[in-house]
């Protein structure tokens, strides 16, 4: 659909991403009519919270509720830094990032593999051309800081989106470090051990919650790592529409890894009929690659986050599934 | 796309492997959708696309799997090689290191894929003439020595992309149809133990053309 003169929306979104040829302006317009009001209300509430000097390092029930409703864009960098603990970590090693960048010469193999991915990170973002050197700095610093991970493809998308939101290399570095080491440790390391484990856990969850969907996926023969590796590796960056990713990340920084499972499970639950409607493996692969990741359900970030939290999911269940999955990864 | 879209005589699974940035995803999109994306994105995890072609009046559906080139991703791609009957091992003619790593990819195939897998060595980005660092003759000789077929392609200007896929699919078809003559699926009660079967289920499915009586 074209951005017709009557459309009030540009063909580039507020983060600089070009809207694709298939972007549904009419539907987005309908969604935004309601969402803009929500955004305004939310912004006023957050202003009030921040004026009260609320301690953002303690995520209590009220703050959690606010965060689940979405952190307003301008506050995201600071709120993410505080609720995640990244700000505290930075205070403990204030020179770490700059020192890492002084450590030249960098490992050539790492530097080369990052350089291959720089032009391949968000080529559809009109501002990103000017951010490439900064993205390089974040990734090369982190790779030398954490040799067990080094550079893992996919981190370019996480760090890239962090940079778009924070517009700050150093904050992006600390938030990236928090994600890679505290939220999803051992996803990006050389053996990707925990990624394999969690893909198996995810499959078990689908079996428990929507067994018919799992049977169908199994029958068509599409392995879960094909479907969901990127979801977990990138925490949905470069998978879902950017606003939806940011709403998910708000909750990830406040509540941790469980949110990643909530989002993945919500993808399956909200698309149950579409999945069951696929009659061969190619249709199913296509659904997961194209249709489902840009459709109305996920573009309505507010509705999607609500769907995520309407699911019954306890940390204790995930932990017990993890214990079993270690023995039998995906 | 007609009603016959899902009808095929053979289904072959083919994998695309090779270093990061050699153009695997663009080869796939050029062949399956006739698209090339200059603004391509790094592939994370595994992607997948299909296209059907005709060989000897038979419809062959190719199921092509594409993956991240970074070494650690091999951890999640154990399922990737399962049932694959063909592999396009891609390097970049303008980046010598990606050619040097071909040996490593061959070892990967030996360790994880069926031993009868048909392998084609593909030198991609042949449009970058002025930047070439891998001579055609050298790669051709290497391919001969290792029993691989060889072709140079450009996903950007389409050169040889169609031919590359046609050739490997035809080669697989010849092998599989020969095997069926020697070793018909109906008569598999007594199967000579010295014949290594290509796994014909579920990825190589012979004679599944849908019929009205089914």
C-alpha cells in the first residue's frame, strides 16, 4: 500500500525505519488514533513519577505496572539504565568502555566479522549510515571485554537498536552487556548452549499450552530453531516492528528473561489459527518469516503486550523446564 | 501460482553454506523470487525458501535452507543438514579467505551430512571482476580434485544463478532416479546391505503427485 497523500503518516517511522511496501497505513492509522491518546496519558503519568524522584532501581508492583504499559520514548534511555542495573554497573567501572576502545590494535578476525555486518545492520534505517562507526565501537569494545562471546552475529541488531534509542555509545555498551550477561547468558557464546536449551524449553511450553499447534508444526517438519532462533538471539530486534520490540524491551529490562518467553509464546498463541491454517512447510516458514512479523497483531504493540501478559507463565515453571531441557536441547 | 503449485514428483532439500557475507541469502532470493537486495541484512538463525523446476518432464521442488555463516551458528544447525541431498558451498571470488575456508566447510559436511550429498562449489560475486582474488582455474581444479561440481555466479546481475541450481538439482535427480531403477521403493523388503540408501523420506519424496483417488 502506498503512502497516499491522504495518509497522515510518513513512509519513515519516528526511529528512521523506512516503512515497507506492504505497510498497512489504514490499519496503522486506526491503531494510532487510539494509541496516541494512550501515549499522552502515559507520558503525563511518567512525568509525575519522575518528578517524585521515585527510586527506579527498585521495580515494585506499581512501577512494574507502569513499565508494562510502556516507557515514553524520551525517558527510555535513563529508565532502562536504572531499572536494569546497568547504570549501577557503569558507576562501578566508569572508565571501562573508554579503556576498551583504547586497546588497539583490535583482534583482526573479530574486527573483520563486525565490519562485514555494519552495512548489513538496519540498511532500511535512514539515520543509520551515520551511526556505523559508533555501532562498531560498541561491538568491538564488548567483544574485547567478553572474550567468551566475542562478536556474535545478531548482537549488531541489539546494539544497533540500543544506539537508535539512546543515541549514546556508552549507554548502549552497558545495556548490551546487561542483556548478554544477565538477561540471556550463554545465548551468544561460542557453543550457544543456553540458546539451545531455551529453544527446547519454548517447544515444551508450546506443547503444554497449545498442543495442537505443536503437533501441526511437528507434522509439517519445521524445526523450532528455524522458527525462533532469531527471536531469542536478537530479543525480537529486527524481527518485530520496532515499537513492539521496544515495549518488549521495557519489560525485559524490568523483569528479565521470562519476558522473552512471554513474547515468543504470545506469537504462537495470537497466531494459532494462522499456524494451523498452513498446509505445508513452505507456507509455515513464510508465515513465520514474513506475514506474522509485520501483521496487525504485532503492529498493535499495545494489544500484543496485553496478550503477552494475559498468558499464565511462572518463573518456577521455566526453571523446571530448563533443568530437563539441559539434558535434551533443541 | 496455480493449483499445481503443491504438486511435485520429487522434493529435494538443498543447503547453502559458506562464510559470512559471501552472498548466500541473495543467491537464494535471486533463485526463488528473482530478487537481489543491495541493502541486504545479516542472516540470523536459519531461513528457508522453495521453488519448483522441471527436469525431464518431472517437477522437482527444491527446499533450500540458508543459514548464518558465523562458525558458532553451527551449534543450532544440526537439524540443518539432516535429510539434505545437495549443498551449495559458496565463497566470494573477491575475498580469498572465504575460499580458503572452503576446506573447513567440506569437513563440516563430511561430519554432519549424508555421505552421498551432492556438493557444488559456487564462486559468487563474479560481477566484481576488478576485485577478483580467486582465479577461476584454481577453484575449478580444487573442485575437480575434491569431486565437486563448480560454477561462478553473480546474484547481483543474475549470471549463472539459475544454471547453478538447475545443475545441482538435475544431478541429484539423476542419482535418485537411477537409484529408483536399481532399487525401487516398492521392492525394499530385500535391500542389498552394501547399497547406501539416500534417505528418501521425508525430504526426497518420490512420486507424490496428488491423485484424485487419494
